C-alpha cells in the first residue's frame, strides 16, 4: 500500500517506519500523506494498543525534502505534484478541540500511545512530528535540530505550542532561534526525550513499553487519560477537575474497573478488552 513507509503490526504494537534511507528519510508530500494514513490505520486497528514511529537506516528523518523546498522557493507556490487522493483518511474522531485536527496536531487526538523511536538525525518537520508524539525514546546516536530559522522559516506546524510545554519558553526559544544541533543526552536533560537507550535496543525498548501496557493496563483508561492530559492543558483547573470527577464516576461503572479490582484480588493479570475505535 505504501511506497515511502513500512507498516507492521506485531501483537499489540504497530510500527511505522519512514522508508527513504537514501534521502535520510526526508519527507515528501507522499511521505506525509502516507504517514497520516498509516497512523489512522493503526488507530482503527483493534489489535493495536500503541504505535511506534521510526526511520529506516541511519536517520529518523531529515525533515522536509529539500528538493520540494527548492521548488517552493523557486516558484513561491506550494503545489502537490502527485494525486494522493486514494490515501486520504480521516481520524476516527474522538471528541477533541479543533486545534487537534490541524496538520500534525491530530497525533494528539489519536486515542492510543504514539512513541517516536528516534534512531538518528531528526530535523525540521520531523522534529515537530516527534514533539507531537506522546513520548520520545532516543538512540544514543540521535541528533536533533529545529532548523527553521536557518532556512528563513518560522516555528511551523504547532512546534511553538508544544515545545514550550515540554521544555519551558526560554529553552524552546533557544532551540528555535539558534537551530543548533543537540545530541540525545542533552535532549534528555532538557526534557525533550524521555529515554536514551543503546542504538541496537531502541525498537525493543519501545515495543516492551507498549507490550507492558497491553498486559497490565486498560486501553480505555489509556485513551481517556491521553484526552484528559492534552485537553486539560488548555482549560482552567476548575473545569479540568469537574470533567475529571465526571470521568471518574463513569469509570467506576465500567467493566474495566471490576476486572481491575478482581485481577488484583485474585493475583492474576487483568484481561481488559481492546478499544474499538472503528
């Protein structure tokens, strides 16, 4: 189905790999459309508890393909050369604010964990995509840069919203203004990366995380918690508390709560049903 991605489901894990290693996985129009389609396919797959996004070869992604940027710079127009209408897909549409339906912010509305497994260079648009994933695991070989200011661009696709929330305003501005490169160790110190692991263990670490969730945690709880966290970033405390109280009351009536208590008392692993997003 995909020309510039690899897509695999193994157990509860969907792995999406950007597959343009000869171009350091630079993102074309097709790559971007395929990526959104694959993410929505994983969202709707009942088998899938969590999603990993990574790159084939030595890079996560170098960002937007410079050939495309060169054409835009020459013509002053943003045009799509290829008809990709067969790959258009709409998210299953959980209740979210309108902001989470624009470009890559829709990742925040996918009701499953999305982990960026950053295996190498991560720049520009791919830096934005990684930032909008729920967690970032990095290989010790990962290198990051925002790159926008060095191309005469601005903080694009929501990075001006998410990066200060991850790092704080001053650190976000430093990375955006300077576009300097920083390694995985610094990314972890800044709070951009959640884990740094040996290069050869990166995908296994991300898979293990999702498999542990699938074994022991309610997919419904995970879905609701993700929605709470991102929507409550934009709401006053009293509104967040009111909604949380209502959601808590709903959860006490759910079969997952009964199963969670029973499995604890009986000293066994819980058997939570998967979420049907459909």
